[in-house]
């Protein structure tokens, strides 16, 4: 019996029409071993682009039934740097940041992501948005389409 966690790729994107405004998120999840792929999108009537970027990652991770090694691909520096560089410092400071000790924006989502990263082994890869990356382009299409029901 293998105790090795399965490897999956999670491609994500968020979009907003106005910032704040109606927003959409989307993800594509690829399971290496089985070759299975799934995608999903959703949105909110009034939100920000950063909240949608975070929501895409959270929603994708919530889909996973068992702990996994997850390679997250995002065109959001906010998501990637937050996950890989900033989150531990924010958490240590009581979810505060900077020299002025200001509250971290979107703390509710960062805390949820923190719980999920304790379950899964995450790495985040930044990819340039709108640069013909097939999964990123598909996620963008899904996220933008999700906005339409809130306009």
C-alpha cells in the first residue's frame, strides 16, 4: 500500500468586471495518474479580482477528497507570492502586514487557504496571463463567462 500522495495540477484564474464589481473564478484540475480532468467556475455579484483569484485556488483544493501534492498554476502574483512567501509571516503577525501593522486584505480567504495548505503539499507557479497558455486561457474564459450571470 502506497502512502505517497497523488500529484495533481491546479490551473486557476479570477476575473472582475470593475474592481470591485461582479466577479468570476475558474479552475482546471488534472490528476496525473488517472489522466482525469475537471473544470468548474463560479462567481459573486460584488467582489474584487484578488478575491476571485484566491477563490479559484480554494475551490479547486476543496474538490480534492484526499491529501495531494498540488502544483498550482496562476497568473496572479498576489496568489503565488502570498502562498509561497508572505503567508507564514502574516500568520505569525496575527494576519497583519507591513511596517504599519495593517490587517491583511482578504484574511478570511487566506485563512481558508492556510487550512488547505496544511492538508495538501502546495507549490505555486506563476504563469503570464493572456499569453496563449491553454489552461490559463480556458480558465479565463470560464471566469469571464461566470461574471455574466451577475451583470
